[in-house]
């Protein structure tokens, strides 16, 4: 899930995206999401599998992760949830990436950076209120494609 057109297009600074109630599981490697510029609210998702990382970014995005469950893979080299591209730590340490009420299992680790996300791009009453991450599997149990059959109502 790639959010943002290009590292060279700073017009995406005004982008505001919410990624909510998804189950990210078997067969996924990375980019759940991968964001350039802008603001992304990652809320009440269930991450049960990734091979490289779950949430990535470049060009200074703001990431607010709330109420997600992260179950790290058994590979010790892939326990880190976050990944920052095309920037040294001296640069990305100022990007605002926060984890609030997330639930970590099997050694999963979210590396926060910058100041805690409080400068929301819209009024606080318009942001989804998360449930704690321990509820993520319940909140996402019916996520995914509908079991529809062609030419019949779902």
C-alpha cells in the first residue's frame, strides 16, 4: 500500500490517510503502508505476518500508529515494525512517528521518532478513536474480500 506519488513531489505534504481495520497476514513482505510526505493514521489493524517491515516511509511523513496488534516473525532480523528510507538517522530522528496503545507480540518493536504526534492535520474530534491493540484481532476478524459469486448478489 504505497501512499504518496514520489519523493520529489512535495505536494503530497497535505495528504491525510487513515488505514483502519485491516488484517495484514500471510504472504505480505512490507509496505503496510509505505508513506511519502503527509500524515497517516494507522489504527486498529492486525499485523500477523511480514518478512521485512510493516510500516515504512520517506520524505518526512507523520505516522500515528494506534491500537494495532503486531506479531513479529520468528526471524530476529525482522522484529522491527518500522523502516525509514532515503534518510540518515540524523534526519529521520525528527520525523514524527508515534505508537500509542499498540500491542506487541513475539518481540515486535516500533521505533518511535520525533516529538509525539500531537499536531494533527485536522481537529481532534475527526480522528478515529482507537481501541487498545489487544482488541485488534476481534475488530478485524471479518476484514477482507467478500465471498461473492459472479452474477449473484453478495
